[in-house]
C-alpha cells in the first residue's frame, strides 16, 4: 500500500520551464546549496534553533520534507531530524566526495540537495537527517504549505493543522 502522503502530493519533477522559474527565485547561496550540492557552515543556519511547530519543505520546489516534531538538537551545527515527512519525499545518493562515504539526500521531486543522513540518531529511527537550513523553507503550524509549482496543494492539510 502506498503512503497516504505520497498519494496526496504530486511528485512529478518540474518541467524545464518550471525549473527555470524556481531557480530564478533563489539567491546565489541557495543555488550553491541546492543545485551544486553545497554545504553551509555549521552553527549559522537560520533554522538551527527554530522551535515552532510546522513543516519544513524543499526551498526549491516546496515539497514537504520534515515535520517539526521530528527535529532534535544533535550538537552537529545543522538542523537535524529523526525521520522525513514521508520516505517517498527524499531520495538517497551515495556520496564519496571529500574522501569519505556518506549518504546524501535530495528532494525526490526536484533533485535539490538537502544534506546527509547518518546512522547515529536517537530512537525511534536511529537516523540523523543533517540538513542545510538554506535548503529548507519553514511553514508554521496552521499556515498553508507552499504551492510553488501551481499544481494545487492537498486540501485540508491535516498534517499542519
């Protein structure tokens, strides 16, 4: 059975024209993080100390990636989460840059770099999704999720009410 959230959100990749529009809205730093697989410096991201309830979405295409309830203080210097919004919204890639083997995670819909996942997180998953703040956009609880592709956001949004 498919995940309920997977059925609610359109995971079709952006067209070339949609992608051009999305990229045009990014700063130079955001383009580096999202499109060039960059990393922001530790302890400086805008969401490192964010405590409000809500949803963290892909900065490029707006797909929900993490619920605030999954966020925890890892001491790593980057916002960290124990689990994604739904596994279907992230894709893993083997990353061998910098002389080490890591698991990079990207947005399933647009391919934008988010960060890395490590097997040293707390229960219940034991995973630590270590994410660049500049790869995310935050929607506080009760506010509508972004619909950057104009495909219509799912009605009701019980996950953010």
